[in-house]
C-alpha cells in the first residue's frame, strides 16, 4: 500500500512540481493578508519544497528508460489529464492511434476531432531546464522586496505563478499547453516588470510587448502549421485527414520519422513543400524570444528595468524558453530546412556573438553589460544548436545551466552591492570571490561548469565548420577581455556588504559549489541528457540507418504510435510502412 | 605499488592546502612552510621511485584511472577520462618539478595558488589525453594570473595583458587538440599517436598535422611569453613580478617542455616542423637569457623606449580598431533603436490604435487579448476544418 502510494507520487511528480507554485501563490495571498512577512516566508518555503521535489525527480530519473514492454519511452513520470476532447475522438482512440499511410484500416465510424490534454513529463531534453528554473526561484524570491504596502504578498504570488508558467512550458507534452504556458509566462513577466520595475519600465515594457507579440504570433502560426501538417501526413486513403494531434512527442519525433521511412509518398512531398515555411516561422518566433543579437534590444531594456528577483528569473529562466523550443520542436525535423536558411541562421548567430562581445568592451553599466553577455551567450547557443553532432546540443544544455547559475550569482551580488554602496574596503571579501568564480565559469575556466559546456559546444561547432570555430574563439577572447575589465572595475577592488544573513550568504555559496561540482563531474548531467539528445540528433541528421541502429541499441521493440505521450518507432525493416 | 607512487607523486603536494588553515597545529608560518616543503619532497621521492621501477621494467607501467569526465557512448563514442600515466618520461618530470618546488616553496609567498599550480603541472605531466592536458594548461594560466596579480607591484590593468596572452596560448592548444580529435575521433594520445595513424597521416594528410604543430608552437610561445608575444607583453618587465623563479622554473617552463615532449609526434609529419622545434628551442634560450638579464635590470632602460613604441603599435593596430568597431556597432544600434524602430513602432501603433481603439487603456491588456483572440480564432478554424 505504502509502496503503491510512493509509486503513484513518483509517477505524478512532474505535475506536482508544476502545480506546487500555483498552490503556493494562493497560500501567499492568504497568509500575507494577516502578516506581510508570512507571505514571504510561505513563498520561500514553497520554493524550497520545489527544490526538494526536483531533487526527488532527479534521483528517480532514468537515463536509459525501459518500459515493462521492453520499449524505450521518450518521456518519464508522465501525468496526462483530459482537457478538450470529444466523445468521438475518445471512441476512435480506443481502436488505436492514428495509423500510417498504407496501413490497413477497417472501421472508422466517427469523424476525427482534436484531443488536447494537460500532460506533463520529463526527458533528457527538458530535465536540465526544469532543474535550473526550480533552483533559481529561491534566490529570486530572496532578492525581491515588496515596496508597496497595499499589495502585500502580491509580488511573491505573481513570482510563483511566473515560475509555474515557466515549469509548465518546459514540462508540457501538449503543444497547445506549451503555447499557453509560453504566453502566460510572457504576460506575467510584463506584469512583474510593469508593476514592480524601475523608473524606466514603461518604455521597456512597451518595447517588449511589440517584440513578443510578433514572436508569439510566429510561434502560434508555426505550432498550428506543424499540427496540421502532421495530421495530413498521417492520414490514410479512407481518412485523408487524421485527427489533429497536439502531442509534443508525436510532433517532434513523428514528422522526421515519417519523412525518413515514407520515402516517395505524398506525405513526404507535402512536408518538403510546406515544412520549411512552418519550421522557418517557428524558428523566427523562438529566436525572437531568445534575445539573440539583432533582437536583443527589448530584453536588454527589460532587464535593466526589472527588479532583481525578476531579473534572475528573466535572464536565467525565461530567455531559455526559446532555446528549449528550438531544441524540442524545430531541431528534430530541421533537415528539411534549406541549407541557405540554416546557413543564414548560423551566420546571424556568429555575427551576433562577435557584435555582442565587442559591445561588451565599451559598456559601463553592469546590468546592460550582463544583458550583452546574455545576448552573446544566446548567440553561441544558437550556433551550437545547429551542429551536426550531438555534442553541440549537449554542450548547450550544460551552458544553459552554467550561465543560469552564474548570472543568478552576479545579479544577486550586484543587487547587494547597490544596496550597501558605502561599505567598501580595499580587498575583496568572500561574496566577491563567489562572483569571481561565477565570472570564471562564464569564461570557461577549467574546474567550473562553463569549461565542459564551452568545450563541447566548441567541438560541435568545429565539426560543423572549422572557420566558425576560429571566430567563436576570437569572440571568446574579446568577451574575456571585457569581463576582466569589468572584474577589475568592480569585484576585484571593492568589498561586499557584510550585513547579509547566513541564509542569504549560503545560497550563492551553494550555487558556487554546484558550479565546481558539475565542472568536475559533468557526467552527472551528460549521462541524463545523452540518450534523449542522441535520439533527437539521429533524426535531425536524416540518416535512417543511424536512426535504426540507435533505436536498436536502445532496445526498442514496439510498433509505431504505441502511446499518445510517448512516440515509438518500428524496430525492424519489415514493420515499416511501405 | 607503482599506482600508489604515481598518485602520491601527483597529489601529495595538494595536502599542503592544510597549511593554509589559520588554526590547528600548522598555525605558525614556519610550520606551514615546513609542511609544504616536506610534502613536495615526499612527492619527489615517490616520483624518483616510480622512475626506478619504470626503468627496471623497461616499459610503460599501468595507468591509474581516476574517473570518467565525459562519456558519450551513443553516437560519437566519445570518452574523456582523467587518468595518470606512469612511465619514465612522466616520472622524470614529476621528480624534477617536485624537488624544485621543495627548494623554492620556502622562499615564495604562502598562497593556495602555489599548491594549485604545482598539482596542475603534475597532472599535466601524467595526462593521457588532450582534454586533460588542456584542462591543466588553462588552470595554470588562470592561477598564474592571480599569482602575478597578488605579487605584482605594477598596476592591476597591466597584469590583465598577461592573462590575455595566456588565454591566446590556451586557445591555440585547444585548436591543436581539436584538429587531432577531428582527424582521429579520439582525444587519447595512445590512439592519436599510434604508429599506423602517424604513418597514414604523414602520407595522406599532412595539413592537419602541420596545423596542429603550428598551434602547439603558438601555445608554447604564448605560455613562455616568447616571440611573437615577448616584446609588447613581457611579464617580467611589465609586471615587476617579485618571484619569477617559481613562476618560470616550476610552472611555465616545465609545463611547456612537457607539452612539447608529449605532442612531439605532430612535428614528425614534416621535416620542416622538426626544424621549427629547434627554432622554438633557440628562441626559448634567447628569450630566457633576455628575461634573466631583464630581471637584474640590465636591459630595462635600453628596452624601455623600444617597448613603448611597440605598445603604441599594439594599441593602434589591435586595440583601437576593436574599440572603433564596437563604437560603430553601438552607433548603428542607437540609430536603429533611436530612429528606425520608433518610427516603425509609431506606424504599427497607429494602425493598431485604429483597429483596437477600445483597448488603448493598457498595452499589457492589449497584448494578452490579441494573443488569446488570435489563438481562439485559429483553434476554432482548425476544429471547424476537421469537422
């Protein structure tokens, strides 16, 4: 009985991780009415619970999952609830999931209709992002201070809702749920900055709204296009349009597998004609949200206007949603994109990296400097994402965690500096040293997490194009010079305030320890992400033999479309649709 | 036994960090120095014993596997492990370095950076793959920078030049390692420098080997601040480092020499590069003599004017164009964000005001409603099409 309860808890843990901040937000509002300080305590407790749940999830995450049937599911710890679904679609579902072209279909009695679910799960791709968002929420709450007495607790409640929307977006297994959480996170961010931000917030929010409306529309059109395309590709002769499938798993894995194993059919002709446009629009939307160099103005302004706690979640959490979207939805099917389009994206990323690094040389304001560093980081990630080897995207995942933790430390320490500017001395004290460690990690110094991240991204880029890797190193050198200049101006000279509480001191120290631990043993992350990234990349590079051999290695034995939330692929050649 | 000796020879000096504790049995400075020197002496003796065992065995001993750093078995089959190679060459380097450190630790400033440098150098001597070598190489760079920064009487910004040169050296080594990895698919020296591979590459593809050799040359030149880095950016002359013997004798020179010995097969691809190796040695000797003379202040006055002119050239050729290009990009950015985007946004706002005049009250509200409305309409259209 107890074992069953534990198993049930573990199966639904991702859902609980997403739901917990929403419950916490309600509790904060409830408690803060009586005593504003209790609202803050509830928010801190909630974020600590969130970290504990994520730790349990991490401990139970299997790097090479094998189900009872011997198959290898894409997602683990899946919770799936019906959201929008008609009885027709349910009855149709009982007879089996949409079948491939050419397969025999006997009885179709009901018109297909969409089935949209509230489904959450975790795999090697979203795992590091979820862990990061859960980790950085605690310092975000600690750095936030309520400045309007009449709105006691509201800031913490909105912050927790913001965290929940970020987690929901990352863990969603349904694309519509993904889009809803994506937009909700943007909406909550704008509320946070617009209401609690600094003096210049109005201009920043207006600028952000315009950019985000454009990218939201691109993402929306792209997702709907992807859904419709998959529906048409999986239709049969009797039923030309299959039911609309919003499953993240089917859309990310199904289309490239359809393309690989249905050579010469109408489905593939359709995808080759329309796929580039759909993926192009989707990519533009995600890149707009990433804050890559030409599109970095909005987020730099928003970052400068954000209160410190929001800046942490914005810089280390929100901007990663674009990277995650590209990884999840665009990359697996990206081989359909024309070489010119991919080349243009890569050149844009490279130029963005160089320009952002150059601008860092002359920027004086620290927050704007960090904004430029973020733009450079995002450009670097974008460049490494398109590499042909799995080592590039794996490096991106490490880099996302490294940058997230380091930027959280830097924003936190900078915030404390501003609050206690008069307390200075000649030598740096220990919070300064933690900031220096964070900067060294950003520079990719060995022994810290930035080193394996940048090394793997560099190796991926070198495999793709050695000339680019030269420019990447040049940009790295320029940004290193800029960071050293910033170090000499700030943390290596002035001391830190000494009146911080032990709890506030412990958080950056823990983060610093995490940077060192993961830098020395990056295999802790790599082993958990490797399987999912390898599966995705084997589809991305369009090599059916490689795909087949990879999935045989993973001991996949079930037939295609075995589950809604976990897409399976045929094992042997005779099971493929002809 | 040989594994124990190898681990002792590499990591024993790290116990010297105990000496940094301010309380306990080693609270007095002389006790701290004695402990650090004794540990280095023991490490040197262990390395000497290892040398004897390897000499008598007349073959490389079994390497000590520490841990798998990164292991990607699915597609790339990439495995990077940290291990200690025990053979004559590494034992000789370990013995020399540890004994020299034992002699010099008594005179240098007490700092954890000294210990860190020594362990990094020891790990470099025994590395079996390119990533471990690069790891140690970069640790040496950064720790040297902080050591110089702590002990320099010059301005802080000047010591940053030293770090930049060291980073260039790191990047050169990274390129060399990456070129070899691209050719062989492995970072292990045993695979990279196997006889079959060397023969095949020498016959078919010498360009990659030449590239690797060139990058190794620049890595060593940067590390020792030899030509072409020596004149504008010499550490001894510019940073007035108080203890150059430790930095050059224990850290920079042995690590460079070890790297050249470890990667010397890349020079075998072409006889020209064997000559280049000799050139490196020649430049090293000249530069070393010059550095020693400069330490004693003999050439300082005469070289000051030359160095000043080189600084000017470096500033005008490298730094100014970088700053100018950055300023140009900033100007472009301001032009776009200050002139073009406001006009574009005015146009968009005007058209939006006409369309959504009712929703003027709040931009955020407008944003949310527009997205929700568009999503709803599209979903309804989709469902309708399916029906």
